[in-house]
């Protein structure tokens, strides 16, 4: 039987229809709000999605610079009778962060830690504060926020309050509702107040003062008193009841706590301006026990036997998630090797004041379980780094399961139900049977098993009406199953649109009417995030893929991981928002500087999807039809200035290719877009100068001294930069007096040994030939016979990065044909410049698919190595010795130990990895610390281009520059990338070296220099 749609908005028309006075609204916001007011298509496209299945373009976006400005934005919207949606990290999975409303994005500016009382373990924070950033500031006091969702590096405190967030740590510290002490809130009609627990005396004082606040408190008291029996009997008594409003917080035994009643209301009642939250001590030490079972249901059966040990976290994971994590290299080989045998696992984390105490608790659990029924296979992990790696595998579940190979794409929509932990095993069996009944299996099942919360992604067909109908029928059946188990439709992610209309199944109609009364107390006009939780939009309305069916364009790249469809690539992002993290890894450097949603990988992906949705030539959307088909935002296709501007600050660093949980490759998307955007048009000057750098370098090689003199002469240099689109503050690199290839041709032939082709990239050949010379020394010392192509060749990198893909393909075709005889003989190709090496390994195969030279391109991909990869393979084959050790020198013992820091090139980080470099350096006796400082900020042509200097240098100042300055003069600085070395030299006194240089310097002097 279908759920009744009475009370939903299907036929009623949206309360959030576009305002008639949009121009007046925009004008008033711009005049009165201290912030950024945006009604442009690009901004609306970027905020049309969250991490759910839903899409609703906003009316406009306001980014307030202060909390006061945000409050003023709400007041202006109220005066114009326009809906408001407060937004933090935008990672909601149930659709509560999208709406046809004015979006107030608190995350860019309103991030302050207002006050901190370490003794009382209390903090007052603004709503846009990122959880990880806040915890970093609290760390010096050994304090932290208790709940820690998997999106901890990007979620905000305001969003956590709106969602009643949990995470694995909720096992020990409870949900966000348990951390909130007081909230400063603003109602749509302008009442601003602090709320929290309300004693009888406080209640009487509020009533005596009268006014709107007294009216609200009186209505809340009446609602509680009249609904007390329903609240006490209809609310599931489980640790993860997140669905519905927290009316139970109004009960007398809970102190009539208005703040906690508002937690989890998803922005449908008030705007949160500030929050006072309780903090918890950071565990001094932790240990992890991993328990293996025959299946995930059997792991669920074991939960009640584990809970008495009072772990910090108790997570479950099945074999499908582990397999997907292995595929995506989220699980390190040693982590997989150490996992106990099984097909379902529990990961049990313990804390202690000492390491022995934490370890002892883990061992005690293992001993207890081994003596009981159905004992598990166990692994005890006491290395903190290993623990973190394992927990990251479980944490990465949402992304890892989104695109399982060889199977349909999966979706949220029924991804976080919770049941009593004591009944978890049986629920998992019944839930899996339901999935199989609907033909959706197999799926991965994992989650916060200690609190009965189960996560999954299901391959719903959301692209046509029939598939959407199947999704509805499944959701209704699944809701009844959870209700039968005494559970909650949501155990973490909230109700939003995907579960709002199912709440009667869980609570009954009478409790839902209490929810409606509660909403009316604070927001009688239904203007705060309307259509979510109560009076909900239908769960199969506004589906972002329903109505997304653009014609497939002809593209240069093949997009093999997206079924060879750019339309799929453009829609690949699932909104997790890891690209909005402020530290760690590479992604996303431009966002870290600007704080703009449009400058995150997610924001750019959303614009590309909206561009494809509104592509000219597709069926014209009908504005009268609700949903995606009637709401095209970007309609000028490949010529879109909004998309171009969003991509302009993309450094094409490829960080997202490896760090994005679903491997969005924005560098490739940008190159494809630029190829179409500028087709038949005049390009920016930098595309003709830096984009054609290999050609100009070949010309300069005829008279390098004259070229350098001209480029560095005051008048000529400034003119050249202006004409070439180069920022005047950038120093132009100097051409070498002799190219590496010219030196190699005139040197005596090397000795025998296995053949290798040393690739003479443009940067090594023309600017830093000493690196090529050093590489020859190292390779020959390792027993290789070095060959260099006899004619000038190029990988096409500069043409790819500027979107001149037709030229890049011609260049690659010539290169591959020249290398073909060696490739067919199995000769390895050794790259020194990481960005060029990455072209051979990744870009070339995707650009040249279907070309006449495709087979040789694949050989080039498979036979290309970095210098470190080749040496690593050679050293493992020869017993792990370094080039120096092969000449009777025990490296590291005959000279002072070399200390170094290494800045991996972003393309190497994304495509090849840095593990081989670390192993080779260790064997050579080099104590190396690999920086986790993000992108250097130069990124090839990006940092040289006019208009990019401020962003480029700001990126460097956030990471690599201070790291290099702090390293000390005695520490070697390693940077294989030409861009990295150039940027480091521009902002520090260091003179960075390539791996080849450092290794050559360790060779015995008698080898000759």
C-alpha cells in the first residue's frame, strides 16, 4: 500500500515559488547585507545540489561576512516573503541542503571560535566553523567535539546541529544533541534569542516579559503537555533515533531544553547564529581490535557481546566494501593482509590514559569473545597509524561504493536506518532479503553497528519514471521493516526530502501532527527550508537524474571510467565535499584560498552537470513542470562564461583524480571544456605562449643567450609578459646554454646493460639539463644503457592543460610513432618531469583511444616509469641495494646522514604515487620527510598567467613555502616537478633538487660528474 501523499506538496504548488520581486530582493540584499549576494547562473548551479539525490536551484545565494550580516539577510528575505535555507558544508544526504530559497552559506566567513572555557569544557562557535578546523584549535587543550561524522574535514558546526550529526565517535559521546548546551537562534519573523534548558523560574520570567518569545515558550509547553504520552510511547528507545523533531527534549525530565529540541530540525525552524557546545577530552591513547565473522549479519549478531566492553567506537564492514577499498587503493596492502579471515568485520576501538590500558581493553575483549559462542577470528592493532588506515577504509564507504565496477551506479535514498543494536543481525538478514527481492543486490552493508546504524548505497534506477516508482516502493517497504524492528528511518543523515513523507510509518499520524505544530510555533508561514521534514515534498520529486538526459557530445577524451560518456563524467560528483577540506592532501588548492563553492571540485562539477542539463539543442525544459526538467540554470552550453570562470582558477593539479572519493578528474574535464569553449575562437594570450612552450623553447635553443636577454630586459621583458598573458610579477625561467639532448648527442656512448629510454621533456631539456645529466649518471651506475630519442619530441602536456586537444593529439601521435620500435621491444621509458610522465600514464591513453596508434599508446602507458619506480624495481631484484652500494659503498655509513624534505608534484601524487621515491631514498641512506603541504600553487602555466598570481602565491603560503622555510639550511629540499622547484625558489631561499641530482651526489666521486 502506497504512503498517503496528503499533506505533501505534490499538487499544492511549492510554497517556495520564484518571487515576483526578485530584482527588488536582490537589490535590498546587496544594500543591507555585509556579504556577497549572488543571483547569477553559476552560483545558482553550484548550490543546486547537496550530497543527496535531489536538485533544486536556489533563488539566490548570500555569503554573509558576519553573523550579524547573516541575520540581516534573513530579515530582508522575511520582508520579501521569500524562503530561507541555512547551509554549512552542503553534504546532506537527504536533500535538506537544497531548496528553491535564498541560500545563506555560513561556511566562508562565519567560522569563529567565539570563546573557550577549557575548565568547563565549553565553547561558543559560529555556525560556519569546520569541525576539523575547530578540533585543531581545541587540540592544545586536549579537547574536542564529541561527534565526528565521516565528513569531519568539511562539515560545519551549524550543519551538525541541523542534522544532529553522529559519526563513529557517537558510540562514546552521543549525537550532536548531547553536545549542545545553548543556541542563539533567529526566527523568520525576527525574534533573536538564546535558548537552552528552561527551569520553571526561567519559564515564568519569560512569560512575565511577554512578547513573541513568551508566545513561543507557551506554545511549546502546551504542545509538550498535550502530546506527552505520544512522545513517551511513540519515540523509539534506541541510541540512534535521528528521524523527526526532538520533542522528547521538551519533556520535564530533560529540562524543557529548547536548544536540544531544535537540534536536528534541518533549518526548518530557525537560523542558528551561534552555539555553545560541550567538549570532551581527547583520548590519550587508542587501540583497535578487528573481529572477523563469516558474514555481515553474523557480525551484527556479535554486537551485544561487544557492547559491555564500552568501546569508543564499534563499526561494521562487509567484504564488498573492503574489496572496493582495495580497488580504489583506499586500503593499503598491509592493512588488507592483516585483516582476519571473514566476510564481515567489527572494528572495535578502545581508549585509555596509557597505551597499556588501551591495549589491555582490546585484548580483554578478544579473550572474552574467544571463550564465548561463535568466536571471531581476531586481529589486534596497536599501531596508531595502522588503526587510522583501517578506520579510513570504513570512513570512505560512501565514496567507495558509489561506482562499483561492472555494476550500476548506486545512490543514497535508504542509507542510514537504525535499529536496536540487540536486533541488528536479524535486521541485516531481513534488509538484505528485501534488497534481493527488488533486484538491487548485492550491495555493501556497513555502518555504526554499536548503535545499530546501517549504511549502504543501492543501485536505484532514478533516471526514468518507472525506476523512480521502484525506488518509492522500496523506500516504503524498507520504512515498514525498520518500524517493525522499533528503529528509526534515519540514524544519522536526517529526514529531509527522502524520508520526510515516510515519518507517519515510523511515528504514526498523531506524532507527525505534533511535528507540524512544532514547525508552526517557530515558522507559521513555512518559510524556513520548506518541504523538508514536515509538509514534505515527495521523495520522488526533484530527483536530479530524472530529467537529466542530454545528448552525448563528441569529445576528445574517452572518459573510460564513465562508460565513455562525458554526460556521466559531468554528473559523477556525489557531493561528499572532501574537496572543501582546509588541510591535508592536495585537493582543492583554489578552494582553500578563496573559500568559494564554485572553486571546489564539487562546485565545478555541479556547474558542468548543469551545463550539460541545459545544453542548447536538447529538448527545451518546460518551466511549468516541477523538477530538473523544468529548471535549467545554465543554458549557453560549451560557451558558458559561468563555467569558464569557475574553471579559470582550477590549477589542473589532478589532486581530485586520486583524492576525491569518487575520482572526479577536474583537470581532464577542464581541458575538454576549454577545447569546446574556444573552438573557432581567439584564445587567451597564454594559450599561444605557454600553451606552445615546446615550440618556443625549440626556437630559443637557436640562441638561448639572446632569448634570455630579451625576456629579462626591463622594457622588452615587460612587453613580452603583457603580450604573452604572463603576470608581470613572475620571473621568466632562463633557457639553458645547452640543451640536455645536445649534450647527450655529443657525449661518448655509455656502456652495456638493459636499455632504457630517458624521456627528454621540454623542462628538463631546455631549462634544467643538469637534471638529465644526473639521471644518466644514476642510471648508468645502476647498470642501464641510456638512450634518448634522436629527434625533438613532446608529450603534449602544455597543449592538454590549455585545452588545445587536437594539437596535443597530433603531437602525441608523432611521439608514439617515433618511440614505437623501442616500445615494441619492451624498452622502459623513464620520465623525469612528473607532469609529463603522468601524460603518458593517464592522459595519453584517454586522449588517443580509438586512434591508429592506440596500441602503442597503451604500450607507452605500461612501460613508462618514474626514475624512482625503475630504481625501486631494480633494487628489489638485486636485493635492495642503492646505486652507491653497487660500487662497494655502504650508503649512509660512509658519510653524514642526509636529511631531506620532499614536495611531491601533484600529478605524481595523483597518478604514480610517491612510495617508490621514499623506498629508494631510504635505501640510499636519506632520511626524508614527505610534505603534506598541498599543491605548490604554480601548476605549470597556471601560476604564470595574468590574474592568477595572488591565488598562486596564497596557495604556496598555506603550505609549501612555510614548510621549506622551517626546514633549516642543512635540510635538502627535493622537488621533481619543474613547477614545484620554480615556485619554491620564488618564495624561499632554498634551491630545490631533483631526485636524480640527490642520488647522483651520493655516487662516488670517481664516477665522474
